[in-house]
């Protein structure tokens, strides 16, 4: 059956509109957002493992927030490491850990033509636009501590296996509690990539039969702020009088929680575990508020990040899986899947060993 000329003109118009829509967003369905969660940023360059590290490299460390003592240890070690290979490092960053607070600093670093930007991301996606612009200008991007979306950097320097960190936090607390009781998590910011990844593995670990008598009642966020973390701890203990344990996978959070519990009616009744620095936690371990906690050496994390950025900027590696580079006194490292480089397993600190560590 033939159609009228009017109908044919309408069909042709609709087809043209649809073709334009395809070019802009896709026709016959919902618009698909850009997905930055695939593999690490790809490079057409070929690695030259024998290339020397370039002299005079400019590296910029961009922490979650400039006044975070843990991140300060990382960045200062990375800046010192840059001096070993004739480079120059600096630290810049926001005073708060909000999702978009790092964007203006990235833009400035791009304008300054840094050779590499090393970033502990407050949000995996909020920083992606400017980081991609940096990479287009051949500025290398290395995430450390808290990852960006993989497509927005060439490397991620991970302190330890994310799965190992998350699961071990639950395992340590469970042994202390006899595998029973209500527990809570005191995290940093809601958007922090590392925190959310660790918590995902914590929840998966808790789903195993061994933890059937343990219940995660609440996850709260102290925003890596000492006073807010202190208040969130107070709120948890008042809201859940049967609470037996708290996991704080944040150095700011665990110190604030320990300060609240120490000397309170909850001391000896609520078990606190998580990630902290020996210098912050020493007195709480010695007075019995905290039995144990874990962490890696943040200075080594910064040191490794600095050498990884230099290897990228010098053409020794591109960020592809299987590539190897030397990180000064730490030795040789291999790039893993999605551009991940793992420092090594965390250390558990307790009364028997805490005085051997000073950071």
C-alpha cells in the first residue's frame, strides 16, 4: 500500500531529526552518560624502560585537604623523593574535602605546566574534566591514596590491596568481639573513593556465615574533620546503646573516636579499630582505649608516587599493565590492572610494636 506525499515528507523529516539526534545523544532510547569507570587512560606512546629519569621535573601533590596530617606525611615524602632524581615537588590544595574543592587547583597546575599532578581525589568524577585536559597537554596524572575514575589518570598508587584493607578491618574487629554484637563504621567523606571501596569489601565480608551474629547498624561520615568525627562518634554511641565495636578506616576519624571513648563510660566496653598513624594513636594504645589498629607507611606511599610520576614523565612507562619501573630505595614495582601500583600490605600496630614506629 503506497503512502501519500505528505506522509512521505513527514517520514523523511522524522528520519532527519532522528539522524541529528543520533549524532548528538542517540536515537530511540535514553541518553548514555560518559562512563569514566573503564580502564586507565590510554596512551599512544611506547614505553622506553631504559630511558633515564629526566632532570628538572616539576611534580605537584594535591591532597584531599591541605591540613590533613596523614596526607602531609605522604606529600612531604614525595617532595623529598623528587629531589633524589633532580626534580622539584610542591604541595597545594584546599582547606576542605568537598567533592569539587580540588578543581580550581588542577586548572592552575595545568596553566603552570607541571610535568605531573599527583592527586588524592575527594570525588572520583568531580576532578575528571580538568585532569583529562591536563593529560591532553601531556601532563602526567597519578592518583594516590584515593583514586579518580580510571580514565582520568594514568596510574593509581594504592597503599595496599583495597580488598585486603576492607576485609581485614572486619576480621580484626570480629576477633576482638568474639564474632558477635552490633558494629558501626565511622568513615571520612561520602564520596571518598578509597573509603567507599573498603566499605564495600567490609560489607561483603560481613555477609559471610562466620559473622552471622554481627550486625552493621550504621555508617556515619566525619568528613575527615576532627570535631565532626568526634561528634559522630558521640552520636553513634547514644543512638545505639548496645553498640560493641566501631571501625574507623580514616586516620582523622579513629583518633577523634579514640579521644571521645578514652576516659568515658564506654572505655573498655566499645572496641575501636581502623586505620591510624602511630604518633596519633600511641597514647590510646598505651592507656588501653585501643588494642590495635593498622596502616601502611605513608612516607613510602609518597616516595613511591613521586618515582612513579617521574617514570611516566620520563617515558619509562605509560601506565600499561605489566610495565616495570624502579622506585629508588623501595626497589622495582610492576603496574597492575587499570594502572594500579600497590605499595604493600599494611602493618598492624599494638602495644608490643608501636614504639618502633614514628610517623
